[in-house]
C-alpha cells in the first residue's frame, strides 16, 4: 500500500518534471530529431538535418518563386506581367524533399512535430526581414481560411495553427476570422494553375475592414493562385500593404 506521504512525493516529482519538460519544450530543445532521430535537436531538427534543408535563398522578391541564380531584387516573369496585390512573400524553404514530406505528415496526419522546425525557420526569416525593414511590420496576421467542413474532416486548419505560433513568437495580433471561405472547393493539390484560379473564384469573403498592413499566413505557396485571390479580396476590403508568409514555396 502506498503511504500518503509517498504519493504526495511522487505527485510533486511528476509536477516538477512536467514543468521542466514544458520549459525545455518552450526553448525548443526537447526530443529527438524528426529527420534522423539524433538525440540532440533544436525545434525538432539536429544541426545536420537543419543545414541540409532546401533553403529558398534565390527567389523572386515578390512571390518568392525559387530562381536558378543569385537574385535579391529580381521579379519573376509572372509578377512582371501580372503584379499581384501583395508586396512581398517570405518563404524560407523550397517545397521539395524533405520539406514536402514533413509538411504532408503535419498537414494530413496531424503530426505537428514535423512543422515545428519549419515554423521556427519562418519566424527567424520574418525577424530578420523586420529588423532590416521595420516599416513592414504587419498590424495583424491573417491565416488562409479553411471551410468548416474541410476543417472538421482534417481536424485543424494548418494555416491558423502556423499563424497562432507566429503570433506568439513575434508578438503580432492574430485576426483569425477576418476572412472566411464561402464554399468548399476541390483540393488544390490535384489542379494546375488555370484550374486553381477557376476553383477559387468568389470563394473568399471578408467579415470586416482589415487594417492597412497585414500578413497572410499559409503552409505552402504552390502556384500562388490562393495567395493572389486572397490578397486581392483583402485589398478590395481596404488593406494597403499585404505580405504572404509561408513555410515553403514550390519551384516552377
């Protein structure tokens, strides 16, 4: 039989350990690397796996489309011909192995450990950008909306999940309900660019007036169709300076 004093001592130990685990997790040092299971990891990746990620270093300065040459102030052909409503896109990684697999495990299987290092990378990129250009600081973060039916099926909206983490890390308010999806749409991952644009027509609706400076948060910018239409909707509602923040950008 366990004596009351022993039970209280055990409970106290569990509470202390739980608090320690929370603090360690808060600092991003708990757990093994999700890539290779190395016992020393920060934000879920060891130094080797973190370094080996496909970083999006050369890209269009507007839509972050990966480019094959060093470029910090170049626009891609599409942004030159059809300038979008947003001003800049921050996407630290290219959507290819292993990032594509990590986002897939997070998005479709709910394994948030795989998104943790990617979200940390995005937060670091945003901090660097705002240090260089503090005037780009958005008033609010707006996650790409998901229709309630799709959210029930998946269990969560990954864009809102990422936006909540960024809001906490960067101390920027979250406006999670400022834009809504009016209807469901076919899954975008199976469509080409023209089909994506047609699939998203009249799908977004604002519920209020956005502040002048906003950042739209999503997991991946693929063709840019969702980002363009969502930014256009918010611009029509009154937003003046719009950014896109995403974990990754799909190469052409």
